[in-house]
């Protein structure tokens, strides 16, 4: 039983070491590819921006729809108001759930109007609210792309700078000596023993620490970078009757 536990513990330890080894190797590659991926979409969107709130504003079709649905919402609310007034004036009784009794012809008519126009009002409110928030949400989506792009870029820069600083601290005199531990980890996997790059004392520990710093930097940047997209376009206001045609 003890031998089985030791064997299992050994397998787990090896698996953890392999995972750490892989993370150490691919971290700078992932940081670079992540930056290229998100920066492409940022670059693509930046070409369409003018630096004004109109960048993410409703288009002409959406503006017409917004105005039309506002009118329809007012009509639906007026129909509901009239239906409630008519029911109250006629003294139609209410059920326990607050709905009007359908025992009379007028009760059935009022209940039908209230049901239909309540449904219409709710649909219109959802649709209008989506358009009210659309410019802000579109800008937020773009801002999220910029945050991710900048987080990958700065984490990659931090990875390289940390490597240089740590290498100097432990006495590495040239750029080659500083980068050699990482090159050795990547290249030696595919080389025969006699052709492998020389190992550097403390090299793996150095790369491990640099990797941890860059990964931590990435998540910290994601958290603390707030509105970098303002550099390219301002945050648009929420759509309203007053500003619908301003942009």
C-alpha cells in the first residue's frame, strides 16, 4: 500500500514538473501571439474611428427604429392607462392575483387589452433599452480588446526586462548568457546530448521566476487597465431623445 502511494506521488510530481516546464517554455510565445491576435482586431477597428462619439453610435436605420419604438411605447402606455381607467370606472372587480374579472364582456375586453399591451410594452422597453446602451456596449467591447492587447504586450516586455534584470543580478555579463537558459530549455529537447546548449547554473530558476512575474503582470494589467480605448475614441453617452441626432 505504501509503495502504491509513493508510486502515485511520484507520478503526480513528474506531471507537475512537466507542466511547469511547458508553462515556462510557452509563456513568452503565448504573450507574443496573444498580443498579435488582439492587436489585429484593435488595428482593424481603429481604421474606422474618427475620435468622436459617433464612432460607436446608432446608424440611420437604428435611429429611425428608436424613434418609432418610442412612439409605439407611448401609445401602448396610453392604451393601458385608458384600459385601467375604463375598468375602474365600470367597477370591474379584481381577482386575487390583481387581474380584472372576466365574467362580464367589458372585463374580458379590458383583460385582453391589458394582456396584449403589457406584452407589447415590455418588448418595446427591452428593444429600446438595448439601443440606448448599444454605443456604450460597443465601445466597451473595443476597450476590452485594447486592454487584452496592451496586457499581452506589456507582460511580454516585462518578461524580457525581468530576464535582463535578474540575469544581471546573478552575474550574467552578456545578453547571450542571459537568454541561454531559455534557449537551452527550448532547443535541447530536440537535440542529442552531445549537441545540446550548455546549461547555466540557476538558469531554470531564473526563467521560472521571470515567467511567474510576467504571468502575474498579465492578470494585474487586466484588472487595473480601465479605459485605454479613450486614446482612440471617447466613451459615447447613452442614447436619448435629446442626443439621438447629435452624432
